């Protein structure tokens, strides 16, 4: 009788352990889906806030001699191409790029936070330092770069079609849709054509997101009260933290972004370091920062909106599900 009881107890214990493992997996899956969805929503919001100045940034990076400054580029683009085909050129691939990047980035960021927390022996990701959160961002950005590169290549080409046409002495700019351009690239270069600029993209994204998430989490930590969690600092402080993260990101990685834009627009098969040296020698170091002003102006509201939508939609979905 005693043996039967012991067997029954061990079977029950095994069943409880299996149930706990199953529940833990379900929780991780649910958290991943929520992070992915919240990141996607944040990416869509970011595009509609920032697209006009992103267009100006790409034009100034790639064609520094054509425009006198941010205001001149903004006005010329508006006068010649209007709002939809000008300032909001490449919006669909921008949305695709940001949804793809941010969904994977934030889903990966949440998973990497848990991974680092386990390594460091923390019970919760809330216990991670700003440095640990920054490292989680670096790892997550490696994976998101592979989804970002193809869609951003299409976006950059659409944004700079008029300038490329002028350089090639074409009297009229042929407007094509994102789908037509995607098909054209695939026919001419195959799948690998969409990954032109992957090296500069990785060189931009990985160190960039160290500063992005480090700046964001560090600012949230600084702004929270002693008895308050970072998730409860409120709307305005979350926006401020997001803006700081965006400024840290772009200030740190802007030269790599200039190189990436030129490689993708001109189809140059040059090593990114050689390209950077050529730009610095022929145009000066300042050329590697062409378009920084509209980028900083753009990133303040854009990343503020990104993180507010991400954090609050994540909180809302967690409460429902």
C-alpha cells in the first residue's frame, strides 16, 4: 500500500511539473506575440509622424550638392513632387520596413531581456541594468536587420527617384509603385539585390540599438520615483525617454546611415569602409553628417510616439490576455 501511494505521489508531482513547464511556455509565447504586435503598431505610428523628414534626410545624405539645407530640400520636394509623391514617397515600404523591423526588434528585445536576466540570475527583467538592456537591444537588432534591409532599400530608391533621373539626364521622372520597383530589382539582381547595403545596415543597427535601448531604459530609470516601476512613469516621461533613445541612436550611427543610403541608391558594390573614406576625402567629414538636423528633429516626436504606442498597447494587451 505504501509503494502504491509513493508511486501515485511521484506521478502527481511529474504531472504538476509538466503542467508548470507547459504554462511557462504558453506565457513566453503570449509575451512574444504581445511584444511583436506592440512593436508593429509602434512602427506604423512612427512612419506617419516621421516620413516627410525621413525623405529629406535620404535626399540630403545622397545628393549633398543639390540642396542648400533642410528647408530648401523640404520646399523643393513639396513644390516639384507634392505631398504624396514627394514628402511621403516610399511610405508603403517604410511601413513594411518599420513593421518588419520593430515587430522582430521588440519581440527579440523581450526575449533577449529574459535570456540576459537568466544568465545574470535575475527573477525579472525589471531587475536588469541599463547596460544589460542595451546589450539585449544589440542582439535583437542583428535579427531585425535582415528584415529591414530589403524594405529600406526600396524606400530609399523611391525617395530619390527624381534626383537619380536628373543625374542620368532624364527629362521626366518615371513614377513607379513599390511593387513595380520590387519586381524590377528582383529581375535584375535576384534576391541578393535586396540585401545591397546589409553590411552598413548591420554596422548601423547593432551599435545604434545599444545606444537606443540604453538611452531609453536609462532615462526611464532616471525619471522614475524611488517607489515607482519604470512602466508606471506616465505618458510624458515615457515620451521623453523615447526621444532621448532616438537622439542617442542617430547621433551615434549617422555616418553609417549616410553610407548605407548611398550604397543602396547608387547600386555601388564598394566596401562600406572604402565608401566612408572616399566620402570623407572628397567631400569632407561633414558630408558624413548631411541630413543629421532633419533626422534629430524627426526622431524626437517619432521615437516618443513609437515607445508610447509600444508600451501602452503592450500594457493594454497584457491586461486583456
